[in-house]
């Protein structure tokens, strides 16, 4: 798409890129929709009243009985989605008449991470009672009731960083301190092990395709993010071209298919600061069925860690040194870690971060398509540093 108008792509261009990069059906639908909608008007602020009306219509179409919405307010957090908190007084089928704090999670016109609310809804639903997740209630995957696709889930108590914590945007480099580190690390490993050994075949995951044995899982992942780069990037970056070729030359064979959260790190969970207990895993929007090593890569890449108090020990995702994470994971999950596959996914995950920072981040801000333009501009600023991380990983080889 080097010579195509990415702000106003033709049907022929969209179809050509769809054929060039085969991906799961729902991912193809979401990315194609993004491109078809791109020539439209920029993002316009949505009022709380508009969202409240949409939520009432969504709930009314799915719930029998009287209900009332109150305490409607904006909810901060998240670099890519618009969120509104409210309280629902309703007849909960499980508990009877009650008041339930809830959250609407809705897309802007175009997101820094263009994903499917239906897939996110189905994944969280699958893990209810398995690992800590917020309860999910309703989804409007085609924006029938809401201005943009969205879903409604239960409000969960907890914080994403401690009161004295230090981090960058979206939890990058989160430092939770020595006490919380000791408490959260075992839960981090335990929950990841449960996710990866979970039998997803018994869940209602209709929005997902299951890769064939062999390299298809890795190839779909590479296609997804190379496609997004081609659709969104504002300039050619030779290192990204090289990374594309390297990834395709080094596709690993997946020995066991697992649910992959695909953004598993401190910063994407809520925890009780006093008890040191993880209360919910959030942001399942990038999740898919694939190779567990992708989550291990998220947990161990350098961009998301920091040095310990001794100034020497690097703590991956702010919790433990890499070898301690991998050893604990193997012991808890009963699964082995293939270091070659892990390196491949470190390259892929870092490539993905460059795509989001320098590709999609640039495109959505340039087009005025998001409510988070200031935050996403900050993310663009760290793009060159992440690009350097990509270079260093590629320089290591396999």
C-alpha cells in the first residue's frame, strides 16, 4: 500500500490487502471495517446522555423486567477505549433485585488497537470463575444501540498501580514496590498457567478460528500485524521490512494451542493494594487461540520492565528476573518453555508495539479519530525506543 491513499482507501486496495494477509474471519471483518470507515468524519465527543440512552436500549433488548440506571460518569484509564461507569438497579437472574456497579467499554471511531468487542466479551465470559475477571453481561458488537461497538461488564474493585507506584502510560515500566512484588508474582504465574492449560474447546468462542497444526498460528499473528502496519504506517521503515522477512523465515511450530491473552502484564490487571491480591485481569481485546510463548514474551520483553532496588537486577514486567518467571511458569503449568519460540514471539510482540506506536498511533491522531489523541501522541514518542529494542532482538538472531 505504499502508493495508496491510506486515508481514503479504495475497495480495490482493501480487497488486495485482505487477500495478501489472511487472518481470522472476525479480525478481517474488524480491520476491513476500519478501512471502509476511515474516510468518514473525525471523532466527535459523545455525551454521557447519549451513552446512557444507548445502554438503556441495549439492556432493554436483552433483559426482561424493570431496571434503572444511575450514577452515570466517565471512567478514566485505557489508551484505546472509551469507558463509562454506572449503577444498574435490576433483577439479576442469579441474585434477585439488586444494584450492580457496571462499566460500558466502547470503541472510539478508530482505535490505536482496532479489535472486536465480541471476541473480548467471549474470552472474558469463558474465564469467569476460572481466573479473576470482571463479570460480563451484554455486548453490542455491531453498534446497533451504541454509537460504536461496545460491551457492558461489572465494575471490579482494585487499582492498576499502587498509591506510591511509578509507571509510564498504560503501565509500562510499572514499579509496584518490594512488598506487592512478592505478593503479586505468584498469582501472576498461577493465573497465566491456568489460562494456558484451560480447555477452550468447551467454551462458546464463535468469534475465533482455531489454527491448524503446524505454523498457522504464528503465521496468522504475523499476517495480522503486518497488515495493520501496511494499512496505517505513514512512512516506510526499513527495519520493519527486515523484521517482516525475519518473522516469516522463523515461524515456530506450535506444540500446544492455548488461549493467549496477548497483553499479559502488570498494568493490565486490578489488584487490592492492602491485601496484595489480583482482583481482575483486563484488556482481553487482543486475545486469540495460539502459542503460549506469546504471553511469555509480553511478560519478559525489556520495554515493560525495570531495574530492582539494587540497580542491577532487571525485573520483567516489574516482578521477577526472566529466568525466575520461566522456571516458575514451567513448574506451575507443567508446560515447557521453548527458548527459540520465546525469542520469536519477543520479536513479534516488539514489532507489534512499533506498529501500534508508529503506525496506528500516527494514523488515528492524524485523522482525528480518537478521544485519546494526547496520550497516543505520547505513545508515538516512545516508538523509536521500541524500534531500537526490535533491532537488538533481531541482532541476537535465534
